[in-house]
């Protein structure tokens, strides 16, 4: 039976639902669900991804909740599972993301739309082969410095975009020191626009640590959101590579 009252507590999956054509059925989202802006403003907010207001979710009486292992609080998700059907995703690779899109499509009665999207992504997100690959350190946090390493969706997307992660020998989101960064000697340092709001004002800080590296603020959503926003990633990666290549001439 197709769900009629859906709560999504994962921003990228919220956007996916809208892009699949599930609008009326979506009744609750988090405060971090910001896309598409014209539509999310009409939905009930049930807290943050890790700070859910369970009583607000209860009031919405959902018949499906979309959650994620990394983005949501385990204890809160387990509590919700006692009462509601909860679909929990765990996305590390592009195949994981494609499977999730198909699964969500099946759950909400949008199989055809989901299959079309998955095939489009399969065609567009072909690794941008670059020889040699430029090495990159991808920062997600400051104070302490934290990077995206192996075993993350960001690491997967860096590879698809044609970059080599200098912290591939570590896992998840390790804290690193300035000495670690100097020793890694990356060609590039990417400062993600989320979850830490890195801006151009932070570039000098990293230039002082690695004077030979090029420091760039990149769109974190296009490296880490694993729903329909991936449809925009391929063009973004190509433009990013072209920008880097032009500046290296």
C-alpha cells in the first residue's frame, strides 16, 4: 500500500521525494531540508536531523519515515521504529545511492520515475578520467580540522570526479593536525560549504599551511547529497576540473 503520510528526516532524501513527484504525501521534514525552497516551506518541521522532536512526528502520524544511518541519531531512529515503518539508508558508494533511489521509488509508488533517474545518473556520473589524478584533502570541519576519508560517500564522489584523496588510508571523518596536512602534500585543498560553512575568508589559513596547494571552496551538497541532487554533480565536477586545469596552464 502506497504511504500517504511520509516524514523525511534526511535532507537529500527529502529533495528526492519532491523530484519523484511525492509532494502531497510528504507531511514532515527537518529544518535542514532546504531543497526545493519553494516547496519545503509548506511542510511541518520536526527538528534537526540529530535532534528530532519525536512528539511532532507523533502528531503527524506518519505511515513511512525515511532515515539514514549516518545523518540521524541511532537512539531516536530506534525509538521511532517501535511505532512506525522506518526505512533506514546507509550510503557509502554510488551503487548504494542508486539502490536507495530505486527502493524509495518502490516504497512511494514511483518506480518508473526512480528507474529513469537511476539510469540517468548511471550515464552521467562516469568517472572523469584524468592522468595523472590531482590529489586532494577534503575538509568538512574546522576546530578541530576534520576531513572526509575512505568509507564515505564524499570519498566515492572525489574518485568519480577524477581526484585522489590524500587521506584514503584513513576512514570516515578523522581529525587531522596541520602537520598531517603538510605531510600529505595535496595538490588541492577543498573546503566544503557544508556542514562547516567554509568561505573564501578561510583560504588564507590553509594557504599558510600548504603554500603549494591550491585552496578552493567547493559545493558540499554536490559531493555529499546522495539523492536527486546527484543529477547536478556531473556538470559541476567537469566545470571544477576545467577551472583547475585553466589555472594550471
